[in-house]
């Protein structure tokens, strides 16, 4: 029974609002200092260092930097104008633009919280000026930001590929269909709500074909970045890590030479944001990997897999149980940390029943993105509510139908493997 004390301690620290990385490391060190002292502490410290001595993990700071450069390079503004020209004339136009912008930006920023913060500052004030209720604006902004990390080069796609030992390229390709389904579900829900509340379009008349073509032309450089990354990896021109460096270079060139909004003095802020974002993500990964080392030593993943298989040998039922578990855990633990902790525990069970690991990865990532919008500890919820100063109770009321739409998509993705694997099987 002593071997489960670190897990109990971990959840106690979470509930006490101790930062996730510190909770993981403290729980792990409790095990190595007081429960299993047969392993030298120096060996555990080597585990800390070896965790970050991984070439594929270099992709993370590169893609974080891409998201930061994007905000200074004029990419966001050009994508916003293009999205507005496509759908701004619809009832609830700006709310639709909010979702479409997250979808278009997903392949560039790859970060839900970055997308939520950016749209809270740029698009949300314009929505409230046009008569949208502030809590509804916050709910749409948070829910739409859940799309960004599902589209490559989402950081969670890279992390899951490393955890599950699957191709980063396959994870990237698999993200497109689920992300577009999430966008469609949110836009359908927003259309019903906007029609009922009589929210006005952002433009009185549809944009002309010439106008749309003009905005599309300006947005092309930004839109080509994710496709260039995917094609480059597909044809073996570069690795996922090298793709991150190339994405930084492309965004920099676009910002300097095409949009001409990126300036030399912006790079001090860009580097500061990159270091801050990378350090927080990597610290969580280090803590999770050391915690995973403890679980591996005690064979806890095998025990959990045996327990789940003991509950049922039906793949459909097992996936339903895992979805419920992930949603509940996602309500209390930050999504990235939940994925890092639970993937090694759950993966053996689903592989034993023949679930494709890439398909399972998409299920996990969509789950944790929904968790990021769900109270009481959803990270995108906190980001949006703090920036827009919205009460959580008002946010929860407005986000409920949007969460229902995302959960519907999750169930479809869970039980229709061919839909998720369609593009990966083609490429």
C-alpha cells in the first residue's frame, strides 16, 4: 500500500494549489527518499537531467517561439481579416470569426492558452462593442482556443508522440479532421445561440469575391506554414525538431519581408516569452518523467492496465470509461500534466485491445482540451476570465452548450477510428 502514497500525495498537493511541476517532483522525491531508498538519489538526479537531454524536445521551444513571433509579425491581423471576409456577414458573425481564427491560427501558434490570451485582447473587445454579452464572448473565446493544439504543430501532439513512441508526422496529420469537426460543432452551436439572441453580423453585406481573394492573398504566407511543415516531414526533408526551427525562420521572414510589421526590437520580448513558456512546459515534463520513473519501478501502469481490462474486455466500453476518467481528471489537473501522467498508465490497456495509438492520442488530446475549458481548474477558462474579468459562474452558464458540442465531437472521434485515421493512412 505504501507504493501508492506518492499518488495520493500528488493529488493532495494539486488540491492545495501547489504548482504542478513542484507537486510532481515532491511526490517523486518522497518515494525515492522514504519508500524506496535502494536507488541512490544521484541516480534520480541523473533522471532529471537525462529527461531534457532529448533532441525531439527541442521542437517545443521552437514552436513556442513561433507563436510569439506570430503576434508581432502581423500574422494574427491578416488571418483575422481573412476570417471576417469569409463569415463575418453571418448572424453572430464575430463569434464565428473567433472560431475560424482559432482554426486558422492553430497550425501556427499550436498553443491553446496563447490563442485564448491573444483573442481575449484582440477580438473579444470588438465583440462586446458589437453587443455580444461579455460572458458569452469569454465562453466562445475559451472554447474556440481548444482547437489550436489539435492542429499541427500543437505541442501536445509532439509530447504524446514521444510518450507513446509513435510518429510525430502521423500525429500531426491525424489532427486536421478532429480540429475541423470541433470548429464546425462550435459554429453550429453559436449560430443557434446568436439567432436566438439576435446578435448582429460584423459586416452588413458579404464580402465580394475580389475582396475575399485580396484577404486570402495576404493570408497565404501564414496559411502555408503548417502545410509546408507537414510536407517537409512527409518527404523526409527535415525532422519535427528541424521543422520547428524552419517554422521560426519562415515566420520571421514573413514578418520582416512580407507583412513588414516585425522589428528587431521585438525580439527581446519574443525571447523572453519563449524562455518563460519553454521553462514552464519543460519543468512539468521533467517532473512527470521522474514521477513516471517511480510508477515504472512499481509496475503501476501494468496494474492499472490489468484492472481496466479486468473491468471489461470490450473496446467500446473501455474507451468510454477512459473518456469519463480523462474528463474528470481534466477538471482538476492542467491538461498537459494530465496527459503526461495518464498516458503511460492507460496506453498498455488500449493497445492490448487493439486501439490504434495515434487514434488514442487524438482522443486523449481532445479530452484534455475540453478539460481546459471546464471548471474548476480549466487553464483556458482561467486565462480568459482573468483577462476579460468575467465571473466564473457566468462563464460556466455560457460555456455549457459549447462544451456539449465538443463532447459530441469527442464521442464521434472515439468510436469512429476510420475518421481519425483517414488522413494518416493516406500519407
